[in-house]
């Protein structure tokens, strides 16, 4: 059965598999995980606690209550489901799974990437909390534009690193 798909361009296979995984993730997340589990709230708590630790390490007095995180003297941030990085984990994992490569390298790189994305996301939230000290308008701008571009760029760079170092494409380059 799989031999039928050997003649299809690797690019088309990647796009098709990524689209299929994205649809499956969307259905799984929105119709099972989100409504029937505490996954999002648990991730929000972990993200808030880690970000609080980062901010306190930098000398800020911080508070966390549920989804809210704030530095003393600010109105604080509300950490929504889209800000807990779960959608980013899925996007990154989908990129790696969809691209041709050794299963062993995918098996270690996906968890490593998820940890790096999690830490990067906590740094993003910490920087947003710090910007709240200076200007609410800048916090909104940075949340909407600056950090969105930066975090998606980071995920893209992780994927490019994996493609160039660990994918089947990288293995073929070393053979030549």
C-alpha cells in the first residue's frame, strides 16, 4: 500500500501529512482534550509558576492567582489557553513528524523541542509582565506582534535545525 505513494513528491507528502495531522489534532483537542480534561488549566498553572520563578529570580515581587500573573504595582497578565503553548507544541510536533526522518531522532527531538518552546514561552510571558511595568500599550503591542513573530520564528528555526541535522534530507547530504 505504501509503495503507491513513493512516486509522490516529498514536498506534497510533507504538506499532506502535516495537514492530516493538523486536522486530527484540531479534532482531538477541541472535541476531547479541551472540553473533557484539565489539560489547558494544568499547563496554565505550570506556565504561570515557571514564569513566576523566572521573575522572582530577576528580583521582582510577583503574584499568581489562577490564570493571572502580575508583578507588584501592575494590573497583571491573564494567561489564556492559547498562551499556554499547547498549540505551539502541536505545531512543532506536526512539523517534525511530517518531515521524512529517522523515528529515533524524532523521538528525542520532539520532547527536547517541547521543553525549549515551553521555556521560551515562559520567557515571553516574563518579558510581557516586565513590559507591563512600563506601558500597557507596549505590552499589548508586544503580545500581539513582537512575541508572536519571535515565538513562531523560534519554532521555525527548531524545525530548520532538525531538517538540516537529523532528517533524511540531511542524511542524504552527508552521503554525497
